[in-house]
């Protein structure tokens, strides 16, 4: 098979042949026939050649002339136009109303304070104006059907500025890479697995030994590998904690308290406590965690007070149920104000949706036992009754005020979570039809009599749903005499047998 390459002509020989080499290189090189080149070829020309590569070398089959540089450049003539050029055109729209020129300028009519009242003025045709008109109805232009009672309108209180979302911990890998770089190459995979846990090391080792045993190769000693992983684990745990701790110190003022607590809690590991390069960092993070916890506690109380001040009762209740630290003390004065505002929002003229929102928030707030119903709603909707029955274990006084019985065996409910819309699943693709399979076997050449008996039987057994065209070529079997003379044994000729595909294949 030929391949196109670029060659450079180096010199011509007396016998008419030319020497060449690869363009821009010393190798490969060779000789080509001069009859393949065009007239005017000279040393130094670079042409494209079709070359065949074989054991003896490279043979140039044909030459393709390269691109020829043309000095002539065709130009496009621009024909000018004598018409004047107009950059912008405009067309003014006509006025909708008629010409009011006969009425003059309305601003020149002077003071019109002495104009009589509208009822005393004559009509346009000179007749007296009819002043006995019926008073205009409020619902003029609409249906005469009486309107029902209007739905009570609820004005949302003003929004409050949200605090910036805390940053999540993004640990680096500099310390871990430094430890791995000091280890021998054969120990690094085991060290990386040890960071995931010794259980992962045992499972991977078991799977690897099973695969080696199946291939008949020697297995790895489990005890030695496990001992190696246990020896490397302390250094790796210290390096991993240092990566997390350095990232936490970098964002100490804005880091999420959950991530900061996890880093400080991990410092209680005896391996980290004994490491000298970790002691100063542990003390700094613990001091920062204490200061951040106090600051978050004050921000929590301030947000509840601000939401309560603008009338956002539901938001204040939700904030009260999410303290920055477990066991945080809720002030009595703030709790009394929040319970009083919540009780005043549960009134008879409030909507059922408002009742449900307030009850869902107060059920998980620390002041839920202090909330009472000011006035019972006129109508208890099914959704409101269902909500009170679900939260009755946490709000028994409200369930009793509304007359809803709560089962004594009901479990403590959990806060509702936002339900995501279901993801539309695409229909499955239709199954593809099975393709016919062709199986090639090497068998002995049958005689013409055997072929005549086999072909009708094969055609009768083909599945009706699958149509297969069989083209059989009968090869005459050699005579025993000719086979014996040629090879001294009966000869076998390879043929192809076409087997129709079935559903099992």
C-alpha cells in the first residue's frame, strides 16, 4: 500500500535518475527514475510523491507537482454610481384626528372661570340639557349579579437583609502529597488506600489475590501488606488533618461552624495530639471555634429579634428552631415576646394557609408550649385539621382548643421538607432486531450425494420469520488416488457453512 510523502530532490545522475531525501530531514533518502519528474525539475525542488515501503527500501511510484506560485492577481473593479447618496430616510406618520386649525390654539382662550356649570349649559343642538339622569352605579358596565364577600387581603411585612452564606471547607492536598512523595513507588498505592480505611485495604487485597489465583500467579502476602498499611497510616492521618486544618484557618472568620467543629473534633485523635507540628494549630482552631460560636449565638438572637420587630412571625419561629449550637439557651424575655406575637396571629379571620404555616413553624420552636389560640377559626379546612392532627403530639393545647382528637400512640413528627418535582423519564428505546450470525467452520468437503441430502433438510428448518439466502458452491472432492499420490493421506478441503441465526444467539 502506497503512502504520500514530501521529498526534496538533491541531485541528478548521468543515467537519468535522481537522488532524493525527506523534505527537511536527512533520512529517509533514496533514488527515483527521472521519467517520473516533470520538465524543468531542478535540485532543491520539494514535491509530493507516492511511495511504497517494503523490506528492500522505499520505492517512489509517482510524483505529484506541488503548488505553483502565481504572480498574477485578479482584481475586482468597483463601478461607481452618479446618483446622490442618502444616508437616512424618514417618513412622518399622519395624525389620527382631523385638522383642528379652525378652532385655533386652545391656550389663547383666556380665563374660563365665568363658565356656567355643566347642568346649566345648553346642548350642542340648542335644546336644554337633560339634568334628570340616574346616578351612576358602582358596578356599571358589569353584570347585575351581586358579588360575594371579598377574600381578606394579607399584606406581607417588609423583607429583611439576609446574612451571607457561610463557606464550606475546601481542603488542599499539599501535606498529603509531600508524604506520598517520600514513600517508595511500590508503597504509594497502599498508602492511598490506607487513607480510605483499613477495611478498604483488606477488601482490595482480597480481590487482587483472588484475581491472581484465578490466573495461576503467586498471591501477595496479606499479613505483610496490612502491616505496611498500618505503619504508614499515622503519618498519612496527620498529613490529611493538616490539609484540612490549614484550609480552616484560612477561612476561619467565614467558615461554616459544622466544618470547623469537625476539624477541631478530629484533633482529639491521639496521633494528632502527639504530633508537635499540630499543637499550635490545634490551639488556634479551638480558640477560633469558641469565638465563632459566641458570635453566631449573638447573630441568631439578633435575627430573631429583627424578624419579630417587622412582624415576620413565621421566620422568627423557624430561626428559633434552628440554634447555632445544640443546647443553646433561649432568653425568657425574647421567648415571651415571640409566644405573645404567635398567639395574636392565630385569630379567627386569618386564612387557613396562615394557620398551617404558623403551626408548622411553632411546633419545632422552643416556645411551643407557651402558644395559645386567641380565637377559634370559623371554618376548619381538611388541610388544617390534618396538620393539627399530625402536630398534635407537640401542640396538645392547640389541638384541644380546636376540638381535634390526637391519638396517644402517634410518634413525634418531623419538619416538612420541600418536595422536588418528579423528573420526567425518557421512554426506553425499542429493542433492536437480532442480526443474522455467520459461523465459519473447517470441515471435510462433502461429496455431491451428501450435499444433495443436506441442503433440502436445512432449508426446511429455517425459521419462517427470518429469510436467509444461501448460496452453496459444491467443491468436487479429490479422488483417493490423486490425494494419495500428492500427500500420502486423505486430503481435507476447508469450506464455509452458513448457519441461520436464532433468537438464542
